[in-house]
């Protein structure tokens, strides 16, 4: 009975020791890398063009909003001057126009936000697709098991030696 227990303990010890002996080689077979996709996209020629285009559209939309805000401010000033002199019907009409302008301003802001988000998606989608292909190609050609996106916040620490962002940017800018 004692020999069966002793044999079982020795067998388990051999299995554990064998597993530990081979564990480093199992981990050594994996190669990891990280890429900051936001930085990579912003650093490419196409990414810079997309950013410039979005900034132009944003400035145009902001100018439209600013003009609407100025119109509303003017209405407020006029209301303060004219309201004491107006009839109840005139006050009601003026307040209704003001309320309508405020609602239009809110709607304009929301529409602008949605339009900018849509345009950003349209401009970045082809860049992201191309970038994804380059990352996959790099992973396959260099033997990477996993490449993580540093920009999405899931990578809390990494050795700078495994950061592939510069290589991805270089490869992206070489493609047409």
C-alpha cells in the first residue's frame, strides 16, 4: 500500500517537473507586439490628409453655429429692449421665435456632430482596412503570435522593444 502511494507521488512529481522544464520553451514560442493605431493613422500621409479635411469641415460647421449663436444673442438683446414696450401678444410671438431659434441651434449642433462622426468614419475606414492588412502582413512575415492595439487602453505596459508602430507607419507609407 505504501509503495502504491509512493509510486503515485513520484509519478506526479515527474509529470510536474517535466511540465515545468518545458514551460519556458512553450512561452518562448510566442512573439508579441504592440501598435498604437491612433498614432499610426495620424502619422500616415492619408491620415494627415483626413485630419486636415475634418478640420476644414469642423471649422465650417463651427462658423455656422457661431453665426446662429450671434443671431440668438441679438434676439436676446432686442427682447430685453423691446419686451417692456410690447403687448402680451407681441411678447408671446417674440418668445416663441426665440424658443424656435434655440431649438434650431440645438438641432444644428446635433446634426453637425452626427455629420462629422459619419465623415470621420468614411475617411478613416479605408485607412484602417489598409492598416489592418499591413499589421497582419507584418505579423505573418515576422512570426508574431499576437499584436495588440496600444491605443485602445488594454495594454497597460509593454517593453518598448515590442512596439511596432514605427514599422507599421513605414510600411503603410510605402504602399500606394
